[in-house]
C-alpha cells in the first residue's frame, strides 16, 4: 500500500467548497434554528470539516420577523449588554429586542453558538439576516434548505 493514502488532509480557507444557502425562519423555533444555522456556518455538516478554518457556508436567513419562541421566553429571557461605564449594565427582554430589531435577536442567538475566538468572529461574517423575503444576494444563487429535514 502507498503510505501517502493514509495521510489526513486538512482543508484551509482557499480549498474550502463554500456554498450560499437560503433559510426561511418563518415558524421556526429560535434556538433550534440557530443551532442548525451555526452548524452550517461552521461547516460541520461537510465531510471536509476542519476545526481551525472557515470551511462553512454563507447563510442567508429571510423572514426574521416571523421567528417563534416557545414557552414564556418572550417575557422571561433577557439579553445583557454593558456600556463600559460603572453601572452601565442593561437588560432587555427578548420581546423588546424583537420589537426593536428581529435581526439582532437571531444574530445574538447564532453568535452565541459560534466559537468565542478569532475564527468565530470571522465565521459570523458569513451570516446575513433579513426581516422580509427580499435579499440582495440573488446573484449568488443560494440553494434553499428546509431546516426541518436538516440534522
């Protein structure tokens, strides 16, 4: 046998087969959708997954204003931010954040499921969220994915 056939091939950013994917958030539960989208962005669904490189897909999420939360999370779940000044900690419920910008609600949940390092910040740039059905990425010809069938 050829010894070279047993070497593990690690994919880098230049060799990655990046696709454009369209996800419809209408009627989807926020956390379940965010975990599947994070998996798509990270590239864990691909055979050529490499944990140290950006080998995931570019994900477009439409209908962000129609996402669902289960239970009493609209009122009980809080998002915390800090201004950087003493006493500058702010709490916002998910309903208030949703009314202000449903895009930020989805972005916050997906960002929390990505790595907390340089790679995670780079991967987050592959997420594009829109409130309605219109998006400016038609030239990329994204493939539509049904998250109910995606594992």
